[in-house]
C-alpha cells in the first residue's frame, strides 16, 4: 500500500512537468486520463517487479527473468511493429501486451478532439483532425473507448498484484 501511494506521488512528480513540456492538449479531462493511465502503468510495473522478484534469489536473477518477459510485450505492442506487420503466430503477444493497451489509450486520449492547425507538408493536406489519423491506424474513436483501455489496465494491475501476493504467500513458504 505504501509503495503504491509512493508510486502515485512519483507519477504526479514526473507527469506534471512532462505533460506541459511535451505540449499535450490542455484539457483537464485529458490530463486526468493521462495521469490515470500513467498510474495504472506504474502499478503494473511495480506489481510485475514484485511478482518476478519474489521468485528470484537476487537482483541479477530478477533482472534476467524480467527482460525476457517484457521484451516481447514491448516489441509486439504495436509501437515497434504495427499490428498488421506482426507475424500471425505472434499476434497473441499483441493481444496480451499491456503496453499496447497503454499506447492505444494514450493515442485515443491525445488525438480525439485534436484539430491540426497547419499540417501542410509539401502542399499536401493529409489529416485535418486527430480522428482522421486514428481511423487510419484502426483506432476509430467511435468503436475504441479510453475507458475500456483504462479498465483493462486496471485489471492487469490487480491481476499481477494478486499473482505476486499468491507467489509470496503460497509458493515462498519457508
């Protein structure tokens, strides 16, 4: 509980300056969704660290277990490789990757309601709104909702936390 509260304070300390320095949309609801998403991702990271750390003898072995777990989830999250370029036999990694839910939620949060003021490259007008861009990457705001992604991420955080608790309580009985 204390680590979770400290994580929330840490998220606010990091998010506050970054949100405004990067130039994300100045809207209180978008900011609160951004903070909520970052809190969920932080909780997932903390819980995963506890779960993997509980099965490890020392820090080095925990790191050696964590990277093979996270690397495929990052690689197949849709950020490094777009979903349509992921080989069919690895699409299941896209579906279980909490990174893709976080990325998609951030895309929806920042591009929904966004109007591009001067998007003119070489006299080509490509997108006038964020919704047009989202539709081209398969993230139509009419069918994809940030609340769903936030719920999935919260579910991941709870599930991984309980998995870590279960490992500590029942497997590491000394």
